[in-house]
């Protein structure tokens, strides 16, 4: 079975909460590239996609 690092360039994870979502992009090794917190509404989703 191939290692994740051999298959992808990055991994996106989302920790969901009632009012906010914590979003992180990380290397396959687990090292974070970027992290942001958005509100759980259309404004937050638009911010994430911008």
C-alpha cells in the first residue's frame, strides 16, 4: 500500500463547531501549511473560498 505522501501534495482538514470551523491545509507528513477559522455562515464559507 502506498504512503499518503506519495499520493497527494496536501491534505485539508476541518474541525467543525456550532459557530465556527477551523480549517487547516497540511503537508502529507502533518506539517501545517495554513490554518484559518471561519464563521459557520455564508460569509465564512465565502471567505474560505476567496
